[in-house]
């Protein structure tokens, strides 16, 4: 799926309190450390903010528009943060966004013991509550087989 075209005015409409202007500054200062397309409808980027570790920005989209924007920063103003704005502006201005190399799930978890696997699943469920229902359905399917 192609990344949808988004305008600066659309980005501005989803911001408040100077987030758009700060996002422009972040982009100009090179704070967007990486950006890549993950799967068909997700962008993932690392943006260096005031914290020692870069913030993770995740942008989901469909054929026509951005459908969800998330950032690991502490901003919870009900609008898009400056880190997300920087990524969206970069998306708007870049000719191409590289696609992420996908690792096989088995490669990612093969060296984890049971306790670490459980902690991993719990953390994933924190970020995606629907995952709990999906795990329950899959568990039932596997135990019924």
C-alpha cells in the first residue's frame, strides 16, 4: 500500500500549542533519526527529543489518510506531538521511505526463556489490548486441535 499524501494544513489541524512549529524545528535540526515503512500500512521512526533515548513514533494509515499516530513521549494533549509532526513532515517531503527488513518471529524469540516470553507478551498486550482477545482465541484453537 502506498503512503497517503498528507498536507501541512492537515498536520497543523491535528496539533495544538505550538507542536507544529516545534515539529518543524525538530525536522530542521535532524532529530528524525530513522524512518521506515513496516508492513503495508505503518511507518516507524525514532526521533531524538529531550530524553537520552529517542522516542518511537508509529503512524498507521490506509489508502487515503493517516488513521493513528502514537509516540512514546509523555505528551498527552489530545493532539499530535512535535515528534510525530517531525516524522509526518519528513514523510511529506521525502521521495521514498525505506521498507523495514522483517525478522522472523522465531528468530526474535528463540533465545528467550519462558519468563521472558511471558513478560514480552504482557508488554505487547499493554500496547495493544486487543491482543489479549486474540491470544485467547488462538489458545483455544491450539488446545482444541
